[in-house]
C-alpha cells in the first residue's frame, strides 16, 4: 500500500443563489406586489476526522472538492434550495493548512471531529424583501455571495502518546506487537516498516497509544533513508521510547546509534528534540547484550535517562518499562493540538486597501469590495443607497478621506468608478 501523508487539494464552498426580482401575476390583477424569492445558501466545506482512515492516498486521485451552489430564487416567493454541504473525510491527525497564509484551518485531532473550513455563500434576498411602505415596488434583488476556490494542504501527523524510534531492525515493530494487539510486519531486513503503525498498550487499567515508525538513519532529517517524512509523525507524541539493539548484532555500537538518532531529531525540530525519552535496550537474549547494557546504563543514567533491558523475542523485561511509561505520561501534557485560524474571505470592517493611483484617483481593492459590488444593482435607487451606507459602515469612506480624497475625486472600485462626494 502506498502511504501519502502530505498533499494539497482545492476546496470551494457553494455560491449563494441570486435573489429574484419579480412581481405577482394573477388574472385581472393589474399590478401585483413584489414576489421575487430569496436565493438559497451555498453548501459549506466540512472536514471530518475518520478513524477508519490512515492515509491521504485518496486525495492524490481526487483533488477538487466543491460544495453545491444555492439555487436562485424564483417568482411567486419561491425560495431557492440551499446547496448541500460537502463532507471531506480525512484520517485522524490530519492538519488542514491554508497554502496562501500557512495558517492552520483545522486540526482533525479527535476521531469524529467535524470542522467547517469554508462557509457557503449567503443567498441573495428577493425583491419581496426590499419592499417598504415608501418603496413598495423595488425592482432589484440581491445577488448571492460568490465564493472563491482555495488551495489547502493536508498533512497527516499521527497522534499517539508514545513514539517508538530507533535504527532499522532494532526491533521496534516487534516491541509494538508484544505490547499491543497490533500486527505490524516484522522482518530481518531494514525498512520493513514503511508506514506508521499504531497500537494500544495496557497495564493495570492504564491504556496508552504507541506509534511505531519506520527506522531512522543518519541524515534522516535531511531526507536520508525514508527521510524526514516520518519524523513529523512523532512530533505529535508525548514521549519517545528510543530502542537500541543491545546485542550490536548488526555490528553497530548501540551507544553511537543513540547519539546519531538524537542528532537527527534535533536537526529536524525543536519539538522532537524536547520530547522526553526513555531508552529500551532490546535483544537482551543475544550474546554481548549484557555487556552493552551495563555500558549504556553507565553513560545515560547519570544524565537522568531511564534505561531498560528487554527482549522482544522472549517477551521479557517489559513490565518495568511499562510502569515507567505510565508514571511519566501522568506528568506530561496532552498531545499538542494546534490552534485553528478562521479562514475569512474579507471581513466587513477590514481587509480592503485604498491606494492613490494619481492625483484625484483612488483605487479600493480587496476585502468585501467584490461582494459589495456583486450584491448591488446600480440601476436601483434603494440598492445604491444601501451601497453608500455600506461604504460608510465598512470604513471605506473614512479611509478615502484619510488618504486625502476630496469632493470630485474619482474612486475606482472593481469595475466601477464614481465621484467622491462628502
Ligand atoms: N534475537 C532477537 N531478535 C529480535 C528481537 N526483537 C526483534 N528481533 C528481530 O529483529 C528483526 C527486526 O525486527 P523488526 O521489529 O522488524 O525491527 P524494526 O525496528 O521494526 O525494523 P524497521 O521497521 O525496518 O525499522 C526481526 O528479524 C526480528 O525478529 C529480540 O528481542 N531478540
Ligand atoms: Mg518496523
């Protein structure tokens, strides 16, 4: 199976349907009242954390996700239907990032979590809504809000209490299989594990999640071996079990292995380097292991690092290590969850920019400007009055004044230009 843990997709919420401008028609009734229905709201884009999923592979094939548009309003007060929301299922631990700003829009850290990342466009009001005692036959309706397509990055960061790290073939997957009911692939060659494996360990009523990742080698932080792709999976653990092959059966020195892996962690991120570690000396059933264990203890215990001798082959030595993990987890903060930024497509008060093009010409761009134009009918007096009020409310007029705009200057707003009047 191919494992994909980073990819990007395009998402778009549904447009709001346009309001309708129409008048009631009936036989023998000469001039009916305004009867244009409202446009429906566009569907939203909602991410869902699916515990059944563990790869982003599906997003390599499908990259465009569009929620349904709202229907336009129709005569005789028929409102347009709202567009259906689109649910995008992602593995638990997926982080959704705005590619433009780098901001995290959703951290799908809990199974079943739902997060609306893009809201559907508002439907436009039909002309029936604009009737007032003094203006009984408005001929305009409001357009729905058109939404923009956004590109977002999906990144899967496995969430577990404990990450198991170490060189290839030191026995990480075997240890996972001994401590949990997980059945990872185990073999005598390097890089047997190609994707993170998760399992739940239990002792005396305490349960915690262990993540076994592919073996690391020197240069991993720069991409050697299976590279840094897998280092990010252990960034979201609370502590690490650093597995060493105490027997040195592959002719490497376990203490050197320990230093090398730690250098890789530090080279990758501060988060990784700062994670608490305990050391698990595996393969104690083999010759030379005892001697190495004594040496490792002597080197690391004075630094305050707990060292355990175990054998995954004979399943021995694990109780003490499990007790230590449980006691440590008790004192550690929960797995890091990211703050989610709201993706706002221009807020009412801010987001627009005003710049002076040349003497007497000012250009207003960004923020809600497009939406303002979209929902305004220049042919209609009431609509234009609302437009003027919004220019004041959004602070555009104040900003223009501040830039020095005077009576008679030209203001360019999207495709429109008009004269500035105080
Ligand atoms: N003698 C002995 N062999 C072990 C022990 N633990 C694991 N092995 C063997 O070591 C080899 C590698 O084990 P794995 O669990 O696949 O190692 P790994 O660290 O997950 O390796 P990668 O996934 O390639 O990084 C296998 O042949 C295991 O049977 C042990 O305690 N004693
Ligand atoms: Mg493995």
